[in-house]
């Protein structure tokens, strides 16, 4: 049983290192068909243990089967930014145990990815500024205010939309991207 545990954890560590290396390269190439499932699984692999240790449950509700034309590492960057912001909002509010839900769907239109959290939500006077460069609600030295701005640029370059809306208890950050057939654009 010890050997099985070692093998399991070694495989997990290998997956994390592979994802970090892919993410660190950040060599945007040409857009290619991407499944949201692949984006989500890499982000979950990077953050799952950390979130568990902070008493934040990470749930995945992946209902999209469509592909989008994108650069995988760019979408990873956007989703990772959403998840880290959600984590920080929950921790900063002290609302523990917390929950972050990654949700995808495509209802005869664009593919949508949402990251919902059980944090405090965004004050209404900050909502209009969320995607502006250098806007941050974090203490000095803890945030550059570029994460959501860069995310906006990535999604906009892919002809998608990005936004925020209030959740029943917390926030939902989302983006929509045009769906393409599994083999690529027509």
C-alpha cells in the first residue's frame, strides 16, 4: 500500500510539473481547438492540494463538449487567475469552509466557463473597474491589478466576452468563447 501511495503521488507530482512547465513557457502559438476539460484539469491539478489545505472545496461541473479556438496556456492563465482571485477573496473574508466551482456549458452558442466562489463578492462601486489595468482591491504589495486586465485582453483577442456577476453567495467571473467543431474551424 505504501508503494501504491508513492506511485500515485509521484504521478501527481509529474502532472503538476508538466503543467507548470507548459504554463511557464508561455509561448503563444497559433490558436488550435481546445476543450475546456483540458484547461480545467490542468488548473485543478495545480491548485487542488493548496485549496484543500485552506479548507476550500474545489468542484467541477463540466457540461461542455464543444471546442474553442484558443491557445491552451492562455486559457489556463485566465482560469488560474479566476481561481486564485476566488481563493484570496474567500480567505480574506474568513468565510471558511469555502467553495469554488468551475462550471462549463454550451447551449447552442458560445462555450461558457464560470468560476463561482463563496467569498464576499465585489462591492458594487468596484464592479465597473474590475478589468481596468492596475485596479486592485488587495493590500499594497499583494496585487498588481493586472490579472483581470490581461485576462480581458486574452479573451477579447479570441473574439470572446469576459465579465463578472454577483452570485447568491459570492462572485461569478466568466468568459464566453465561440464554439468550433472538434476538428477546427469550418
